[in-house]
C-alpha cells in the first residue's frame, strides 16, 4: 500500500442513537460495536465532486437532522388538541421545551449518550474491578480530602484515600479511591499488571492453564494475515524517511535551500514506490491504489480487492483471546484477600473547611441507618456468587386494567412487630393474588432512619430498608410476586429528602448546597425536609440513576412519584388552586423540577419500554388533599406534557372518607360522587383511584372497613365473618374486572343519576351497573333505561347472602327482559329490584351488575 495518504480527511461524529464505530468507503460499510457507545465515522470518497465541507446548502431546504429533531414535536400540542387558548401558558410551554432541549445538549457535552446520565450507579459507589481491586467514587465538591474508612482498615482515614491530582479528584467534585486486594502470604504478584479475574459472572470459568504468551501469539496468528502487521512493525518508516530527506546529511543546509527543495507530488512518489517493489514476493495485502493530486482539499480514488474486503468484513476482533487470559474466582481467592470483604461496615471520610466529617456514601446500596443509637454506616453487599440470589421469573405483561394493592411491608404482619421481606413474601403475597389483584405498590421500602415517617423521609436512596431484611430478601419478594403474576410498583420520593446530616444527604460534604437548594427554597415549607437542586447535572444524575437502579437491580415494574406538588411549586403545594392556567406557569413554579420529571419519564420509557409511571399531584392544605391537576401530566412530552402513564385521583378516597364520617347517609349527593369519580373526562382513562387511602390508617384515622363495620362489629365475635364477607365482595369484583374486562372496555357511560332516589346507573361495554346508595329505601321495581333489547342476566348482586346481604332478590329474577318504554333517553328499560344500602349487620353499597344477552 502506498504511503501517500497523509492528507486524508477524516470526520468524527459522536451520535447518541448508535453505539457503534463505523468505517465507510465507496464500496463497503462496516460496523464494529464497542462498549464506549460512540459512533466514529470515517469517510473516504471515491468521486471527484467537491468536498462536502465546502458544499453550499439550499437556503430553502431544512437540514435533514434539524428537520428530524422536530418531527412530530409540538410544545403546545395538547392545548391545541383540547381547544385551550391561554397565551401565557403557551409561552411557558414553548420556553420549557427549548430549555429541555438545551439541558440535553449540556448533558451531551459530558456524556457519550444522553441516557448515560441514568447509569451513574455503574461508576459511583463501591464496585469490584476485574483487576483484583475495588473502586470507590462519590461526589463531594465541598470537600478537600476524601478516603474510605471501615472495619476493613480499622477506620483509618489515611490508609485508603484518593490520590492527588486528577487521578483522585476532578473539576466537577468527584473523588476516586482505589482499594487494592491484599496479596496473601507466600503468593507472587500477577505476571500481567492488568491481570483480570472472574468474580461474579462466569466465576466458574478461567484458569485454562495456557501460558499468557501462548494466548497472545495465538491471537496474532489467527487474526493477522501474513504481511498485514507490516505497519504495526514499521510504523515510523515513512516519517523516518521524510525526516532523513529534510534533515539528514544530504538534506538542505539553510532555510533558503529548504524553501527550494522540490517536494514530489503524490503521483510521482507512488510510481517510484511501485517501481521499487515490483519484484517483491506475492502478499496477502490488498492491491490498493491511492492517487493524491496535491490539492489542499484532496479527494482520493481508492480501489481495493473485493475478495480482500469480504475477508476483512468477516473477521471479528480477537476478544475471546483477551477474555481467555482472565482467571477464575478460585484463583483470585487463592492469591488475594478482598480489600473490602462482604459484610464490611464503612463510611466515607471528608476533610472540609468546617472540619473532618464521616458520612454514609450517597450511593450506598445497603445501610444500617441507626444501629443501636450509634452513627450509621454502609454495609458492603457482595455475597459469593453461589450464595447470591438467582432470578427465577420475568415480569408479567402489563394489564390494561390495573388493580393495585398498596402495602407497607413493616405493618403487614399480624404480630406486634416489624414484619420482614420474608414474612411479606410468604404470608401476604398469596393473599393479594387470591384476592384478585394484578399489581402491588410498595411504600416505605427505600431506606429511612425514622420508622414513624413510614419511609417518606428517605435517607439512602439506593438502599432497601435494612429493618426488613437484606437486598437479596427484597429480590426474592419481587421475584415471587412476578411468579404470581403480580407487577411490582415502588412509591419513589424524589420530591424531598430527610434533613438528617449523619446518615442522609444534608450537608453531605459540609456545604449547604451540595444536593439541595440554598436558603428557604432548600427546606420544605412545613415538613422540614430538604428540597433537591433539580437544575444541577450531578443532582439529575443522582435522581435519574436512582430510578434506573431500582429497575436494573431489583426488576421494579413502575414508580408512583410521591407528592409532585412539593417539588414543582415553591410553596410546596400548600396553596389553594382555582384551576386558572396562570397558576401553573407563574413565579411559584419550579421549572427545573418540571424538566426533571420530563427527563425521568423520557429516559425510563426509552430504556425500559414497559415501565409504568404514576403521578401523585396533591394540594396539601391542612385537612384537605385534592389534586392540583397540573396540566399535561399524562400527555406525551413531545406534545407539551410531562409524560406520565397515569395519575392518582386522591379526591375520591377523601370524598368517601368525608361522606362516611361527616355526612348523614340520606344527604349524600349522587352528582358529587359521579363528578369526583369521573375526574377530568379528558384523562379519565389515565386516572387511578384509591379504594382506600393509606393516609387514613397510617395517620391515626380509621380504615373504610372499620368505619363501615363499626366498632360494635369489630369487637364482636362475628367481626371476622363480616370482614371475610366483605373481602368476598371484593374478590368477585376483581374477578369480574379480569374476566369481563370491565375496566378496560372504555369509559363508563353514566346515563341515570337521581339525587332523590340516590340511584346511579351506567353502562360499560355489555355490562350494566346499577347502584342504590339510599340508606333505608329499597325499590321493588326500579326503571333503568337501556339501548339494547333482549335479556340481561345478573352476574353480581351485593345483596346476596354470601356477601352478608338479605337475599331480597329472588333467584328467579336474576334473568331480566327489557320492556319497550323510553326511560333515561333510551328506547327500552329494565324493571329491577334494588335493596337499600343498609344490610343485616353492616352498611354496604347495594350494587347489581347485569350482562346483556342479545336476542
């Protein structure tokens, strides 16, 4: 191959959408995958057209990439679709969209791919490195010195510290500590400095007994063809000749002679080279001709052998040989003792302007937050691979009708103690499955110091609560739930954090603004918790990586984002909302928090397409929990929304609580019930409703069951039977939702609503629901309109004796035929017997559900 290609133009482009390195030429296109997630594009053109760098663009045509970036994007799309006109809010959405794009551009300057910001847990924290060592990294921009202390080094602040300079501390405030495994007595250091070991994955492989030099020689023999390593062996041949020509004894002696030295053009040099090597023996190197015209922006004509190109394309890098030099776990344990053994206790030590500090690392995955009243510490969790938990099941398919059982592990047991992950797995999960649910939502799982906070004041965001068990215990819980067909959702608290300084993130590096806002904005208005600095890239990486961590490490299927109003408003949601759009774009709105939520939804759905995200947006006035209904919660980000899959309508459970506790039964408003249940009609299919709210019992109130059954029944010997009958209503309703697709058939059509009789009727698919809320009045023949003529069969009747009812409806009346009479605007009607809401021994809803059978 001629050596006249020195002026070849090479273009490099880092593209976030393609984790590959590409070589392009006029006759082939190769793609080699690397883990660096970079696309390196090299172009050699075979035409005589002008260089692309100097081609003129048609001003009338948009750049293809620019057009693609904005395709299908409308920052005010959902406003247009809903016919909403509000200039101030529309401007706010457009500015937010531009800021969101700018944010991703800023992130892209520091990340190979934008989504890499959600994989911080792969680097930060304490990790085992294949080269018989452990690496620790944490972010503490306010610190001046960093080391790792623990029982593995007698809590010494000097033994394992970060190196001086960039190798130990960068300009962004990240600290890097290397902990070398200890060579056992009598063992010799590895022959290769970069010797690697299989610790966890393929730990039973390695130790083939083949000499390292043999492996390297075999790799070279198998990969390189004869003559192809010419350049590697003689890489300085060309520059050496050029240097000799210019500065050797026969070269120019003065500057004037140097300027007069004629440099041969590429064609002449190539012809000389060809003549010089005409008698060389045949080689496997390709016949490649490169013609250089000597122009500043030269275009090369490259012609090569197609057979050689095909052979090169079929080759793969000799990576298997590189992996073959790895040794197994047994060899590692024989030669080394781990720098940080499994189960070791540790903290990170900082020297700060305020003095020395010891903190639980921010990315710790297992923590004892309050061990016997002493300072908290992290626990290194790295069980031997033969003991580590092995996943057995995959996540079930996401149902179109979610029936979610919300639960707290600690209070799920029947004994007066904190229940464990194992207790929950063995005793509670089968009950949830038997009851007909298809998903569970866990609260209070993420580590928190104070148990009375029910897990809402999180101290360690990457750790499961140690009071319930180990990380592997939680993996088993999730795995067994998946085996039962249950999705597992986690209530995540990114709206604030615990203010605890010894175990949490507050004053982590001695400064007040490491992870959190400064001044009043850095503290929750009423709860005293710390408010995140959502506009900081390091904080974004921490929170986004935290979401991804729970999915990657524990196979979580979705998240409910707790208390969005605390984070998206500077007043933390403690304000009255009238519904005017100005309230959602004024000076009290935190734009950075909104961008974080957009980023979280975009990345989660891009990385994990089946993930479910749920928004809890609540107005937090004292004794009043109502949704602030931030516009566009469940709209696509491309259309101006925040990208959530569902939102929680907490107003429903609050309404039921208010009706049961403060409003006499005969004064209930059917209109209010329907309007509250339906919520925002535009997003009714995105709405999740609590049948019962955990705030009731956790905050010291009564559950609906306690209110409905009454204290007398609760104390009586028959109270358990009452509860079981109530659960049997519940179970059959769940079965109805699963078998009849009662929820996924679309929105209910409420066609009968009577505040006087207190009866509501609605149609959902072929099912007719008739509900009598009156506490005392029963109706022997109640007319309800229907559009379809034929027979309707009662498939569920809450007055049935097996549910604790009076059994007033005769079995012979379970099949009803329509009557030609216009009722409720419908052509036909049914004449139904409706019992009152009051039963024999408890208050219950009187409901009759019928299925239509056409003639």
